[in-house]
């Protein structure tokens, strides 16, 4: 059995309520809600794989409005004891997923500012979201393989929230087609 995970119901609007071979989990936005919900789910049942789907802002100008596998996760909203941005005082700076893809930078705020984008780009992120680091960290603690597929919904610049609201349904349909093609359900 696999666990299909998204932060928001809107990201799963194109998915049927029941998907053979998958349980479904909507965690809520942000790292704390993601950590709590996924930990509870993995505590309650064993899964062969976690498949995360959702939207992300593209901060690498070379990334088109498409779907991307995530190869690694970083946090953009933390600093260590020396004030180094992107490094946490006790968590890994970067977690690799062992796949080819794009690095995503996770933080607890919706990125919609050009200045913030420049800082995050310097950390090595190509995409931004609010949950993936937490999902990957929890999956690693439980020893469950995780795969993350993100649909670009916006450019994480001014008015990005307006772009996200307009794009989330189309992104959900793209993600649904990908899951159907790769998992046959």
C-alpha cells in the first residue's frame, strides 16, 4: 500500500476520492502540519511508499510550467547559531532523495517576493513550497521510501498567490495524469 500525500485538498481536486493501492492524506499547509499529519499516518500504518503531489513556485527561470521530480530538499527559512541562512541548528541542511530532478526549498511562508527569490536561489533551490522538507524528513525517520512530484503553479514573484489560485486546478489535473500513467490507477 502507498500513501498519496498533498498539503491541500485543492491539489487533489482531479483525483478520485478512492485510488486503488493508495491511502490518501491531506496534511494542511506548512512544515508543522505536514510533520504532524505524516507522523500520525506512518505511526498508524506501514506503507511501501509515500507519493507526494502538489504545487510549487518556480524560482529557477529555466524551469517551465511543468511537472518535476524532486531530487533533494533544503529549508530556506532557517538559520543556524551563527546566522547562516538555510542551515538549521540540528537538522540536515540538505536531504537527498536519490532521484534525478530539481531541488526544492521549503519554508513556512508563501514566497511571492523577488528579493526572497534571489536569496533562496543562492541556497540552491529551483522550486519553493511549504511542506516537502518536512515530508522527506519524517519519511526518512520511518524508513519509508518517498517520491515527490511537483507541478509549477507560479513564479514565486509579486502576485504569486493570485497565480496559484488560478493554476491549482490545472496543476492537479497534470499530477493526476502522471500518477495514472506511472502507477496505472
